[in-house]
């Protein structure tokens, strides 16, 4: 069974994270390890920071986050997509309960 969600109303879309935080927003992270691409999700927690799972960031070398997308926009939209500048995971990543990370836009 396929479920299709329409684009969120304009007031719920985030086009400029730096200007629209601290609104809650869920973004789609598209991350690469250099050879493959992976999809994850994260929450905008400050103008330039996205909280996500550590496994979304671990071993990745590049990525983007897109806010206000839907299933018909899987490739991303340049007006809502922001490059990830840096990412961090705990030094003890892999220990039970430490699957957390932060990406800086």
C-alpha cells in the first residue's frame, strides 16, 4: 500500500534554517561515504545544527539536509537543501545508547 503526503503548507516549510530556527523541523539527510548514498532524518535544533543518529553520520564524507520535502521531491529541491559543513559523533560511538550525532550546516 502506497501512502502519499502532499507538500506541507508554506507556513510549515523551512526555506532558510539560519533565519527560521528554533522552529521544530524534520529534515531528510542524504549522506555519502564516497561510494554510496544513504538517507536519514534529523531535527533542526538551532539555526545551524541538526540532531540525528550517529549511524547516519558515521563514516560519511559529504551530505545535505532538505527541509519541507515530500515523496514527489525525493531528489531534493535546491531552494530547501543545505550542505552539511561538518558533523560530529561521540568518541564512544557504538557503546549502547550513544547512537547520536550533530551536523552543522
